[in-house]
């Protein structure tokens, strides 16, 4: 195992956070990693928001169906994609994953909250005053974990195949 794969393997969704703020240097570095994600034709069709204001995070949390814990996170990232870009969803998902892994490397836990195709995508966009050319792809509340509940993942042998899929 190496450092990169260790960081990926220890990442788990975190929904309860300590009240401590996430340092600006950590936020900036994680955003740098997000912007360096792979992107079709190098279009980089994204816009990244950082929501620190507790009142704004509470409003976002209230709009979501499964993200009420956003209100208690010290910071929430909002990833938007340019609607006109053919592969905005794939590109912004790659950026979201880069962001999450970068945060994990600093010991900052997070949880991917869906945005694309959700009823609250437009209300969140409007709340944050993001131009109509963009649509919400994901929300990533983040902070130092208050506790860690680790869910069991499927065994590698049950979800992979080589060359041609042959069910058991």
C-alpha cells in the first residue's frame, strides 16, 4: 500500500463534525485538487463554492432531503457545472471526488450529498446567487469527524471480473 491508496481506503462518509473550523489553507489546497480533476476536452465546466456562513449552511440543509447535517458542518462545498457542457456531470463528479480525497488527506471528513437531478438543485443555486448557466452537481459538507461510523463495503471478488463477465 502507498500513501495515495491509504488515503482513499480510509475515506468514509462523515455526518457528524466537531465544531472546529477547517483551516483556510486546507480549504484552498482541497479546491486546488478539485480544479485539477480530469475534464473532457479540458473544458473545466465547473464553479466551486465554499459556504462557511452558518445561516447559509442551515438554509441549504433545510432545502435538502438527505443533507440536514450540512447545518452542523463547519464548511460546505457546492460544486456546480455548466449546463451547456456535454460532460459537466462526469467532470464535476471527478472534481468532487478529488476534493473529498484531498480533504481526507488532511483528516477532514466529508460526505457527498447529491445535487444533480434533485428538486433542491435550483433553490440552492438561487440561494447562492449562482448564474443560471450553472446547475448544482454536489454538496460536500466537511469538518473534523466527531465520530466515525464505518459501513461495510462489498467484497472485491463479488463486484469485479476479468475480460468477460461470467456470473457464478
